[in-house]
């Protein structure tokens, strides 16, 4: 089992990541949730890019993704959301 990291440590690791998912004009769909859950199982830390036209709703999108996937929302910066599997957060 991997050791748990603080949110600060995880945010630091997140700066090195490229976004592996995009939320488009359709918003948070079942497909987006399923894919995010799969990525969280394998990567533990996932960076999601939000379409610029949806940028005014990015906080709501981030919270919805975290709720539906059971993950921890680490950060919303610009049009980017950083999520982590709850098992790896202190």
C-alpha cells in the first residue's frame, strides 16, 4: 500500500502532470465520470481541463466530479481541476 500524502504534497505532484481528461460543452456526463473513476484507480492523481466557455462553472464542475467519483478535490486553478483518490490523502 502506498503511503498517504498531504494535500500540499499532492498539489506539488499535480503541477508536473498534464491534463488527461477534458470536460467539454456537455459538462459532467456518465462517460466523463466513468473515465475519471478508471483513471483514479490507476493514477491516483488526475488533472482535468475544463472547456474555456464553461470556466465560470469550473468550481461547480469540480465539486460534482469529486462527489460522483468519491475523490478528493485538491485544487481548482484556471481551467484546471486536480483530483485525487481519497485513499491517498492524509
